[in-house]
């Protein structure tokens, strides 16, 4: 696997700065979070891959049969593919902290990678994730900083699923933070403020 396995927007990190992986939501692309990351962490490196699955023209990172119904075999295969992609970029930038952030489908592929390959990331920000299965325990997630954001009335990501995911990370010993609002699937300003604080905290 090479760093060019996905079409991706990339930027090298400055000395001592983190390397940030950004994963777009369904219908987004590699530019969805590039400006935001640059504003929050101007010296950070960026790796923002473009989803390689098309759902009626909308880019995604894995297949699904319906809303909230995932093709689990496809997800497993693409999780390993993404983990190898991330590993290649991490190896190419030794000594830099590695952060991951994703929204919706991007949060789901990021979470899936983290469940299986906990050591890849120092910090993980999951914006409106939907994990409709119970992940296996992974003690490697102990100490990993995790931020979960969500809307309590999100029609795509039911809030009880979000609470279950938060409980999972807590049970693994992760350093969990949350930011919830009373809206739906949209990203609101309090989430962005929480994300900025999470990414810039010492």
C-alpha cells in the first residue's frame, strides 16, 4: 500500500506540528474540512482522502444497503485498506502526533479504523457518527483522546446510538469528551468550538 492509494489532498506538517487526517461526509470530498483544519492548526499537516465509493454520485468510504444498514463485509475490507493508507502516511511523517477527524460517513470509517487499529491515532474527533453494531473491546484505546459530537434530534444518527458509542470509549479507558446540541445532523457552532479546543489542547 502506498500513500497515493486514495486520491487525497495532502500538506506536510511543520516541525513539531500534528498530522491531521480528515474524512468527509457522504456527498463531500477531500476539500470539505481542509480550510477549517488550516484555520485551527495552520502548521499542521493534512491528509484528506476522497471516498472511493459512489452512491448515486455521492462519494462515500464504504457501501451500505440503506440508511443505517451497512455492508459489513465491504466495511471490513475498506477499513483495512484505509488503515494501510493511514499507516503509510504516518510512516512518512515520523515523530508527528496523529489526529483524525471525520463527519458522518467519514466519522464512521474513522471509528471503524480506530476500533481495529487503536495505535494509529493520538486524538480522534467523531462528528455525528453512526455505529449500528457493538465494537469489540480494544484495550489499545486506553488513554486515546476522543471527541464525539452529535445532535440529539439527528434523524440519521439516533442519539441512543451516540450514547452507546460514548459508553464504549469510556469502557476502553479513552479520554472522552462530548459536545451535543438539540438539533439534527447539521454541524453547529458549539461543535466547532469544541473541536477547535480538542485539536489545540496541549
